[in-house]
C-alpha cells in the first residue's frame, strides 16, 4: 500500500518537475524574444553612408566636382553611381540636394531630387519614415563657399521598426 | 490500518503543497523577470550608431574645403582667430555636421600650438583633454602648418 503510494507520488513529482522545466524554458525563450526579437534601426547609418557617398561624388579636393547646372540635375544618379531601387516594388528612398551660398545663406536655384517623392518630409504620411539632413562645405569653380545640404528619407519600416 | 492511510495522505498532501508553492515561486520570479525584460526592451535604444565618429567624414571634408581656399588658408596661417572660429561657430547654425560635444580645431605653427577655436554646443560640457586628434598637414612654400581637428565626445559620438 505504502509502496504503491510512493510510486504515485513519484509520478506527481515528475509531472511537476516537467511543468516547471517547461515554464522556465518558455519564460527564458519569451524574454530573449522580447529583448532581441525587434529589429535594429540601421537607417541612421544607412543615410550617413549615402550622404558620405554623395559628398565624395560632388566634392573633390575641396571643390565641387561638377558645375551646378541642369546637366548635374539630369544625370546625378548616373554621375554618382547611385541606385535607389530595392527589391520592393515601391521605392524606399528619397533624397534631395540643395545648395546655399555660405556667406549670404541664399538658396541657389538648382535642386536635385531622386527616389520616391512620397517620402519627402513634407509629403510623408507614415510616422515611421526616417529623415536625416546633413550638410557639407565646398568651394565652387569661382572659389565661392557653397553649402550642400543633403536631405534623405528612408522608409524600410518593416525591416527597421517594430 | 485507518491510521496508516491517514498518515500516508498527510505526507502526500505536504509534498504536493511543496511542489505547488515551488511552482508558484518559479512563476512569480519568471513573471517579474518577463516584466523587467519587457520594460528594458521598451526603453532600450534600437538605433545603431557607429562608435568611431571622432573623424566625421563630412565635417573633415568641410574644414579641408574651407582651408583649401587660399584666402582662408592665409587666415589659418596667420592664426586669425576671429575668421576661423567664426567659420566653426557657423557650422551648427548652417546645418553642417557637428557632434554633440562640438569640434576642436588647433593649429600648430613652428612648434607652437595655438588652439584657435574651440566651440561647444550650449548645454554640453566640453572638457576631456587627450582625445586622439585627426591631423591634416597643410604644407605651403613658406610655412609648415599642422591642423588638428577633432570631435569632443564624452563616451560615444553619435
């Protein structure tokens, strides 16, 4: 009678033991997935690299490489070897480059834009679109200081945002 | 016989209670851990920044461009504090790259170092000496000029 009870007790104990094991393992898996499961937002780095490439393309030895005219506007992507296409049908990038006179702060007439216009800061509907704006100084052919402002918008929310 | 059964059940009940209590404790501890992890997961910064931002490409490009102009280089040679520090001060105002701690610019001329401009963004303490400097050598026919240009960051430059 007693030995039968002990066997039953062992069964109950082993059930509890497995239940605790499952609970603890499940809890650890859940915690790890909460902590590491969300994507990391790498768009800041992405936009930084894109801006650096644009700066490298437009400015050489401290001077603007191309004259600020319609030829640059029309052939910007090919001149700078930029390909903003992604695997998705919709374009995920938008970039806008504007030029300012360093001394007067006046905006120059040339403005270059590439990519999905819907991602422009003033047009973007999604609150998850990432915006970045960086500028650099370079001299034009006449030795005049020009500030080149590069505005970049990146969507790619599914890959970078919870 | 009935006594025997009674004592056996008592032992079983106490064992079961021990396991139930143990399970409850495990569940409570796990619950607290999950809650803490959820909170930490929410507050942690999911944005990634590069650590090595003391050498900002755009900022270095800007300052080298500025000094590639003969007139501006002449200002640097003469260690004209006003004009160059004016340029650096306009950097954040004009949207040019600027780290949170500000940029430092020093010019070495004939073994004499002169910190001609150090500006900081309002509200950020700029101290920390001994940071590695990004050096650009400007060699002209008449003068040897060494320009040190580096970011002042505490911890990580973002």
